[in-house]
């Protein structure tokens, strides 16, 4: 757990394992703020030799004397007139990795300008994560120590509130990461149900509804049931609703792909493509992490998450290429490839959300295709939408977080590739 505190001035600080001084360049030269003149003598050696130039992400370690800290860490932020939230985020991510490698867990962090605080904290917090639950006790003791205390210098209550809010958001990210990193043997559809129920117990603003397999059958979600046929586990259909603004009819519905392990089905994935498929429920993890953060922050919005979940396993009952199944919407789908299972479970969930949940907007998240990675690489996620206003909102949010999206075309002609001779459509294009 991270703890934050703040003091208004450098001379008010208490001891820590290291003092971090983030420094900008101005026209290629290092700029030392006037507030740091009192400790300039401790930095004379590294400044006079120009070994540290203040480039973005550059780090220099100085062993200090007559200071409350034994170490002073100089962190380069690059040219001040070229700074962005992402450049600040990356510089502080480098600092976070450095501190973890040196087992520095308690920092005095000088903030030269208030507008860098959000990027700085996000950079530090997002690298301050380890997934250790599956390690043995002996190996856990050898792991690098994470940061657990940050004392903000040059800050007040407003900045402290921002730090706590940023931590809550990052804890939502950790929550999602833990789910995606967990063993497929453990993170089953039934486990995701328990997680959702746990959130409703933790927050009175969340109500969770779980559909049993019989209820899923009654709702005729034939596509989710088809993918589930080869599994030894029942499917799950999870609905968790957060009401932060009950008087408003505006509601966002998030739908997350919950394939807890994907073998590819009878269209089996080859070695090298299956080992990470426990994370094929990343969309579901994202929905649950978002729900947790929104409830923790008590945001004045209405948010419902929907998770269709199963594993895509191989067995004597596995759904088969060439067979046809009817989905919740009433449309029939010819299975051209059993490894295109995510879109099947999402189709039932999207149709259900549209019919029953009165959404203002529906957004689905999925680890869906390798083809998308070929199209855009790892630098951006593909965005498919029929709403220009929603596109702009996503682009604005992606610019702020650097979780970039790129609008993809949805041409009418693409539908021709999904035509089937025997069903309403196929689950892969021609």
C-alpha cells in the first residue's frame, strides 16, 4: 500500500531514503530552480562535470552529506517547452524502475511544477507493481522492494487529493492485472462471479446479478453456450451495476470478453500462441477494474458492466467448424473457425445489453484478434464505432492517458465477407 504526504517547502521535509529532484532542460542546458540553491553544494560534483544533462528519463545518483537523505536522485525531464504528460510519465517510470532496482522504498519527491504531478504519479505507480502470488515464499523474499511512501515537496492539500485519486485509479489497474495474470485453473468463470459479488459487498452502490446456466439457456444465448460446450465448467453471465447518479437516465454499459482460457477449440492454436491465453479475459478484467475504481472514487455516473464468460476448451462436446448456432439476437451464425470465439460470446452480451439494460452507449473491450496487432502494431488499439461523438471522446481520453486508439473503417462492403450459404452470417470474414 502506498502512503502519501506533503510539505510546502524543501526545508520542511523529513528524512527518507532518497530525495528526488526532477530537472528540466532549457535550450539544451540544465535548469536548476531557485528553491534548490540551498542544496546546490551537494550537487556540485555532478553539475560541474556535466555528467548529468537532464535528458528525458536520465538518472544520476548522488550520495549526499548533511541532508535528511543519504541519496539525491537527479531525474531528467527533457526540454521544458517540449514536455507532455506522456514524457513526464515515461521519465518517472524510469525513476520508479531505478528505485525498485536499488530497493529504495521511501522517497522525498520535489515537484518543480504542479502541472507535472499527474503524469509523475502515474509513471511511478504504474511500474510499482509485481505479480507474486504464484511464487514460492523463498523467492518472494528475493524480489525487489516496491515503493511504499512518497512525500511530496512543494505541494498542498489539492495535490495530496490528486495523489490519492491517482492511486485509486492505478489500484484499479493493479486489480485488472492480477486477474489477467492469474492461473486459468484459478481464474474461472465462477471466480469472476465471486469477484463481481465481492465488489457489490464492498460497495453499496454496486448491485451484481448472475445468470445461471439454466437462465442463460432460457435466454437462448446459443453462441455463448456453443463456445462453452467443450468445457467442464458452466458458463457465467455477470451483470454488475453502479448507480452514482440515480436521477440521470444516462448510462454507460461496458461489455468485456471473459474467455478465461482459449485453446482455439478444434481449430487448435499452435505452440507459441496458446501460452498467454489465460489473459484472454482481459476485457472482463478491464471492466471489473474500472467498476472498482469508479465506485471507489464515487463518480457521479451510471455504469453497468456485462461479462460473458467461459473457457474455450477441447472435448467430445466441443462446438465444431461448419455447424450453425442461433444467438440471443435470433440471428444464426455458421462457425467457420472455433478460434473466433470471442466475437460469439460478445454478440450475445451486446444484444442482451441493448434489449434489457437501457444503455445510452455500449462499449466492448476484448483481446480479440492478432490481425488487429498486424494492422496497428502494439502502439494503438483499434476503435470501431458508429458514433462520431463517441470517437472524439475516446480520442480525447486516449490522448490524456496515452492508451492510444485508432479509428478503423466499418464499410458496408465488409458485410459481404460474412455472408453464409446456410446461416445469417459466418463468424469470420472471407
